[in-house]
C-alpha cells in the first residue's frame, strides 16, 4: 500500500480511529437486539423448568411423609411423628410457592385440591396417633395389669388347696390358669398382628376359662378360696371388657389408615405427577425454541464481532504500516549506527511525509561517520596484529611440553585479547583431545576424546578456518569468577594448520565480540602457531593417550565393583528389617496372651506358692519382651530408621521417677542409692525423654546387676554449650565388680559382653550399651566408662538439650495397678484371629460386666456390625481373610449410623509410622499389645464422650 507514504500522519491517525469507533457502535446495536430476543424465550423456559422442579420437590416430600407414616404404623415413635409433620408442612409450603409460578387456572385448581387433600391427610394421621395412644393406654393400664392380678389369685387358690390336700380344687384352679395364660397369649398375638384368627382364639379361650371357672366354683368349699374365686371372676370381666375396647380402637385405627391415609397418599402423588408431566411437556416444547433463539443471537453476535475484529485489525495495520513501523525501523537503525555499526541501512528515505525527512537526515550522518572511521581502523589493525604475533612468539619460547606450550599461549591470549575462558585441543588421527584451559567448569570431564564433526569443536576441526558462534542459549555455558557469573556472548574456534592439516584447535569464550583487528589477528595466528604446536604433539600424544586409557579402564572397573557391593548390602539390610518387623509381630502376639492371661490368673484366689509361680512366669515374659525390644532397636539403628522425638518435660521429676523404678532391687540387695542434681540444671527441658530414660535405665540396671554391696550414685550436671542449648551430663557410679581395661573396649559393641562367664552368671543380650551409645550420639552427645576391677565403675553420658520455655508436667513413668469399675455395661465386639488374645480381651471386659461378642477376622467383624448393635469394636490389625484396616474402611462406608461406631486398634505392631497408618484407615485410637487396661479404658471414655470407667479408689 504505497499510497500511505504520501498521506500525512495526522490524517492516518484520525481516519483509523474513526473507523474503529463506527465498528464498535454497530457491534453494540446488533448484539443487544439479538440477545434481547433470545432472553425473553429463555425467561419463559426457566419459569416452566422451575414449575417442574417444584412439582418434583412436592412429590418427594409427600413420599417422605408417607414413608414416615408407614414407619410409625410399624414402630410408633416421636421421631416418625415429627417426620410426618415436617414433610407434610414442607410440601404445603412448596405448594404455596408453586401457585406463585403458575398462571394457568386448571393448574391452580388442581394445586388447591392437592393442598386440601394434604391437610386432610395430616388430620387423618393425627387421628391415627390419638387412636394409637388409646390403644397403648388400654394395653398398658388395663390388660397388662389385670392379667397378672388374675394369675396371682389363681396361684393363691392352688397354694391354699395344696396346703389343705384339696387336690380337686388345686387341679381346677390350674386348668383355669391354663385357660387364662392361653387367652393372654392370643391377646398378645392379636395386639402384635391384628389378625382376626388371634382375636377369635382369644375369645374362645375366654369362654373356656368361664366354663372351667364355673366347674371350679362348684367344687370349692373353703370360704377363703371361694372369695378368691369371686375376685378372679370380677377381674376376668374387667379384662374381657378392656380387650373388647382395645379391639374396637384398633379396628377404628385400621379403618382410618386404609380408608383415608392409604387412599389420599396415592391420589396426591398421582395429581402431582399430572402437574409435573404437564409442566415437563410444556418445557420440552419451549426448550428447543429458546435454544434456537439463543443460538441465533450468538451466531449473529459472533458474525458481527468477527467482521468488526477484521476491520479493526485492518485499521490498526493501516496506522502501524503508515506511522509506527517506519518510525520503529528508523529508530532501530539509529541505535545500531550510534553503537558503531556503520554499514546499517537507513529505511524510510522514499517516504514523502515527516518520516522521509528524518530518514534522509540520518543517512547523511552515517556516510560521514564511515569516512572518518575507515581511515583509523586500517592503521590500528595493522599495528595490533603485528604486536600480537611478536608477543605470542616470545610467550612460547623454551617450552618443554604441549601443556606448557598451551598454558603460556593461553595466558598471553587471555591478556592480549581479553578472553577470560579458553581451551586448547590437540588433533590426531582418532579425534580431538583436551590439552589445557583457563577458567573452565571443573565439573565437566574433559578427558573424553571428541570425534571429527562431533559438536561445535569437532566441526571446527573439519572447517580449517576461524569460526564465530553467537546466539548461545542462556544457561548452557557460564563464565564465572569469585565475584560474578555471566553467559558468554560469542565463542571463537581457531584451527591451527601445519602442512595443510589441522593439528590443534583453540576455543575462546568472550563476554563481548572481538574487534576487527583482533579478528584479523586470529586469522594470522591460525598458521603462525601451527608450526610450533606440530613439534610438541608428535612427541607426546601417543604416550598420553595410552595413560588416559589405562586410568579410565581402572576407574570403570572400580565403580562397577562398588555398585555391586552396595546393591548386595542394601538388599541384605532390607531383608533383615522385614524379617525383624515380621518376627516382632509374631512374637509379641503370643507374648501379649501370656502376660495378659498371667495378670488374669494373678487377680484370682491363689495359694502363696501358686502366686510365686505365676509371678515368675510374668517376670520371664517381661524380660523376653525387653530382649525383643533391644533387638528391634538395634535393627532400626543399623537401618537408620530410629528417630529422636523431643518433648517438653520436668527433668528432675523425670530422673527421680526413673530411679524409683529400681528401688525394689536396691532394697532387696541392701544397697544405698544416692542422687545429686546440680542446681544449675534447668527444671524444664526440651529433649527426648523416652530415649534418655532408656539409656539411664540401662546403666542403672547394669550397675545393680554387677553390685552386691555398697552403693550406687547418680549425678546430673549442667555443661555450657554455645548457643541456646546446653550439655546435660549424667554419671552412674557403682561399687561393683569393675571392668578390666581390655574389656572396656568391648562394652559398646553389639551382642558383646566382657567375657563368657559374665554372660552365664548375669545374663543379657549384650545389646544394651551398644544401643545406648548410638542413642546418645543421635542426641548429640557421647558415652564412656571409667572402671577399676573390684572397686567399681562409672558410666557417663552427655546429650544436647534446650531449656524449655513452657511449664510442663511429667507423667509418672509407672502407675500403681488399680482395679476399675464401669458405670454401665457396654456391648463390645472383640476382633482377633488369635483365640487366646480373644479370650484375654473378652475376659478383661467381662470382669467389668460388659457384654462381649467375638469375630476371628475382619470380614466377620463387618457382618457382625451390620447385624447387631455394638457400642464399640476392639480391632486387631494383622488378620487372615480381611485385615483390621480394610474392615475399618468397609465399616466406615456403611450407609447407616453404624458407620460412626468407635473402633480402637489393638496391635503388637505399632512401631514407626504403623500407628498413623492405622488411624488413616478410619480407626479412632491405637493401643499396643501386651494390653494396658488403663490405656484401653481411658481411650473408651475419650471416644464415647463420657466417663464410663473409673478407678475403684476414685468412686
């Protein structure tokens, strides 16, 4: 569009914006008209859709009300009564709203009819409620009271006759009582089923009772028995009358149900279905019409918009082509010209407007600058190249190796050409090999041989001329110093030629492009440096290639051997961890049964000898569990899976309670026990109390084990440490057998004791001190021993702690066993595949008067929860058929209130993150095995939301 070059800029601007304004006005008018037409149809369609929805909502509430009526008839309750009223009134409110949406007289009339029928339905249900109440009053206050009275009087007659040896009277009274019981039986059946056969049978038994009564009275002679017989007859008459009244009330109630409720319900549903289908039919007719109108409006709007966009783009292009583009291109050319690029072409000189005048002025400036610079460049370039060749020759004198030659040449070029990064390569028959470099990335392995044509440097070896590479991607190469890092702008590759062959290549990375003089210098250097390089390469290249090949082969072999060894160690460690975790569960499960059953037996009446035997069994079981825990801790430490968990606690209280656990042992042996706590030690600390207690208990246990007389002393001291932390030091000193110097070196090794005799005499796994050492080191400290044979030992350890900023309470380490009692009985389901553990958990709960049911796997547990009502479930986790976690998920998915039942896991496998995994499956709480009754009962109280279990001493 060359005509734009001759139009002034002001005309171009006003013409383009005027065209855009006209297009916007046309788009607004067309779109508004089309959308208004479609909107009216859509409003009508939306109104009909609301009518359909309202009819469905009325239907749903009527159905809910009818269902609640049915539930009330089967099982009367206040909930069902409230449900009927709520749903019926909701349906009436919806009908009122429905009328506001309807303009059709026929629909309004039908809605009014439905409204009236609903009110009648509600009144009839109220009548049924009253009749049901009358029926219940007759049953509870007359039938259920008079019947037992008659039975007691007949019993009195029989007892009196038996005392007087009046067998006939006793026999007749028994026959009358039999008729009474049969009559009450069929009365009860009639009240439950409302069957006429039951009613008729009750009447026949009443008649039979009257006949046998007459026969009994005829034979009675004793005045007391005669009086009792008269009272029986009077009560019988009252009972018959009450039963007749009850029958009348029940029949009347059933007539209301059948004649009104069962008639009006379907009628209302059918009428609402007619309304809904009518609205649906109208909706189906209007829907396509409204949709078509909206589609038409959208198509018109889109068409007009597309045309407007195209014309607007045309106007914008006219403005850009005529004004913006030529100005931008001229500005860019001026920037390049100022930056020193004198060969740039100045566009826009053929324009007849203001742009053309500006372009012609810039071109005059460019021509003048070219003439001045050309003269200067020629002289400077010749001087620069000459000085560079001389300097390079001097730098390469007296070099003894190719690397020394490359280093000196690189140092000269880095300074002369200001090239911060450069690399030299020698070229042989097999490819290119790195010689030397400056400021290169040290993480890149440059020992690899580069083939001809491989990468940029391999291509440079084939080109035989200086190459310049620009447009380097950001991040692919970096030039860095101790202060800054930047990406190079250009890379130069200079092949060195001797006898028309490339024998070496230099590669330079620069933050700026080289000047023309420097570029000319590189072209001259290409041949002048080739001769020097040829001599060095011929003497050393073969030996260097051989050395590098040997080194690479050795490194590859060593790497493969190391990788194979690591894989074998990892596989062995994983198998060991899995085996120990499995064995932990398998051993803890029967041990939980052994210890639990032992506690149950100890709670019964035993002789002193039997109690001693059971105490030995329990002590052996506890010792076995301790050994198992030591082995598992050792396994976790070796696998790096044992974690430190810091908490806030009171240090002095904790130390005293830990020492208190050993009071019985010191008393038995007659040892003195002393405790010293430095007053500088903080009262409240933040550390892992569990692991501190484990280490301290191990040291105390060893001290008491190897000390027969004297005393054991514990010292707790504070050691300063930089920062907010401090070093806690604990020393345990005994007057025992002591340890020889040679044996002290073995103490902290796994599965090791000082000698075989010690193992036989004192027992133990030899893991305690090894575990203690690793735990202390995990807590940032160390452990040591100082000992003299036959005089005693001092074991000490330190850990890093921090003074707690919170005031905390320390929970006692051991609580005295107490008996518990329950405020009310619970229904509990015990789920466990181990029969002994089933019996144990059940026996403990039954001692508290709870009702217990059992299931041997998760599938049976789910069926039991669906079939029966339980207050809670005690769920084992590892079971065949279905485990506890899957069973919990299925119970939580039940579509009833039973999905919220309290589920407490009982498992011997709660180490690591297993407890969290159980909780994620939906369980409310987790308790370990062997069972701790107090923890289980407290968990039940917590999750049932009431204090059901209390210690007997607290009641």
